[in-house]
C-alpha cells in the first residue's frame, strides 16, 4: 500500500478541527452518561426510571452509530449530517428544561440517536479526511488521544461546577454549549478536503 509523503497532522488546521470535533463529541457523551441519572433523580424520577431512560438512550444510540457512517460515505461532504445530529442534540437537551416527562423522553430519545451517530461519524471522518495509510494512522492517534483527554475532563469539570453552584441547569447549559461547538467543528471537519 502507498505510504505517501509524511504529513505532520499537528500542524494541520483540518486535523485540529477533526480533533476538536471528536473531543467535544466525547466530552458531551461522557458527561451526559455520567450525570443524567443523578439529574433525573434530583428532578423526581425514581432510580429505576432514571436507569431505564439512560439504557434506552444507549439502545437508540446503536441505531445512530450503525446508520451515520453509511450516510457519511454517500456524500462528498458531511456538513449536512453534522448539522442534523447537532439539531438532535439541541432539541434533545433543550427538552430537559421541561418538567413534562413525555417531552423529556422524546427529547432524550433524539439525543441518544445523536450520541450514537456522532461517535461513529467522528471515527468515519478520520478516514474521509485522509488519503494515505500514514496520514490516517497519524490523524487517528491525534484524534483519539485528544478526544479522550476531553472526554475525561468533561464529567470532572461539571462535577466541580455542580459542587459550587448546585444547579442542574448547568448540565443543560453545558450540553447545549457542546452541541453548538459540535456543529461548529463538525462543519469545519465535514468539508470535502484532505489533510
């Protein structure tokens, strides 16, 4: 296989966009998985129901993770797919502002679909933005290391903020903020360019 010329991914703006796309996605995923059950219990749901909601989000996520790479490879650029997933996030996490359980369930189903779709899209993007084995390997290493650092930081930072402010709306705010960043970095990563 063609190794191609050496590419320094750490100096590529596109590589950093893909990295931050993965990082924001990971932070969003691990923070909501870590804290959503506590938030639901604090808002009057039983522990069993909070666990069930989280489980359903994960199951629905499997559908998203299966479909998004199949859709991503059909298009030259993935900006539309990123925006669609970002909208699922924005609608889904906004539903947590409502006290009506049905609205929460519908919203979190959408968010769950988005969570599954976004993680597999982030991995698919690594292959779509590179054209040599060497650059794919380099970008993959960069994206995964950066992504998992951000993933680890998200739940901890939210925990510290929650200890200080004792306000679950911070979680909604953080999720909505991450959703906007997801669309921003995703739109930059989704253009039909190569590193």
